[in-house]
C-alpha cells in the first residue's frame, strides 16, 4: 500500500509540474504579441493562465525558492490585471460617448434609441451596421445630424454620429476597419473614430491593424475611439492602436460579450483624457454597450 501511495504521489506531482510548466509557457508567451500574432492570441488566456500557475505553484510546495518565485510572478500579474479592472478613473466632464456593436442581425431597436438619447451622448460609435439595422441612423438623425457611415458589406458597416458639427468630410478605411469624422468639440476639432477589428490569429487582426496604422498616424489633433476590438485591452493589437492615436482606454475594464459564458472586455473607448465608463444593456445585440464620460480633449 505504501509503495502504491508513493507512486500515486509521484504521478500527481509530475502531472502538477507538467501543468505548471504549461501554464508558465502560455503566460509568458502571451506577452510576445509584438513578435507574432499567434502569441497575441495567447494574451486572451492571461488571466486563467496566471490563476492556474498560482494554484499549481502553491500545491507543489517544493522546491520552495522556485515555487514561491512562480507564485509571486503569477500573483503579480493577477494583481495588476485586477487593479486595471477596478480602476474607474476620475469623473470626466465635457464629452459623452456611446459605443455599441449592434450585431448585424439586429433591427433598429427603439429601446436602444431611447437609451442613447437618455445617455446624453455627444458622439455615438456603431459597428456591424447592416442592411437590417441601417434605418437606425435615420431615426437618430434629428439628434445627431452629422454622420459618417462606411459600408464594407451587407452586414459590416461602421458609423460615427455626432451632435457636434463636422469640420471636414468623413473618412473610411481602405478595407473593413474604421469610419471617422472630424468634429468641432468643446475645445477644438477632434477626430471621432468607430473601429471594428477582425478576430485575432489565425484570423486577420494583425494584418488589419498594420493596414490601419498609416491612416491613424496621419490624423491631426486629438482622437476619440469607440470600438469592438475583438481583443482584450492588454493585447498587442489594441496597444498599437492606442499608441498610434495617443489615446488611453477610458475607465474600468468591463466585459461586453460572453461567448460560451466567458466574460471578455473587447468593446472599449479610447481618448487622450481620463474619464469613466458604464455598461449598457444588450438591446438585441450580443454585445453590451458602453457609455464613457470624459474630459474634452
């Protein structure tokens, strides 16, 4: 019996070490998005990988130096991500942004229209503006007379709606990715962008961002972005967009979609100035909306 228990203990310990090594590889590889898009996709697993490494490190117990180093590193990652989740930022005064992926199969939802109006949004960013929900733009035209709509297919369109007057013609990206309108904000002209990125590797997110960057770099003045990035905030693709536009994610990190029950914070608002965000209902979409209130850049 003692020999059997000894072998079972060794097998469990060996399995634990294999799991710990696998977690560590996934966790470290997820920081390598700058080297290959496949590694950026692993950033999606950063929280479960860090949690798994922490649990396994504490269970293994020996050798102490290695175990506690691994536990400390895993706990640090979780603390940093947890702090970013909780940080709401200061109250923003000046501009209110409504961000929403409508879902292409959705219709022009009256409850959504009422929510947008009640939010007092100055700028509205839509993704998946399809043939089915396109009438929404006309229904909001009295409130938002300045609009830029970019159609890329029957289901894929992006729109920017503004109370502020437009100061020049709007822009569309060469392929699916962005709609933009330059408007006269409270403190001067501001670019308002609606962005929708592809799914990450093995899909075309990295290539799409590489095509967008020259257009983003060429924009003059402050930029405000509302978008469905199909990537977590710490992903390399998201950080490239933020760096190119001189913006930061607004408010706390909020899950906006739950594929297979997994909470993913992939819808975000980026501005040069801090502010707060709140989550809005689905209104027939598979994405929750966001309302961000920020200081006017």
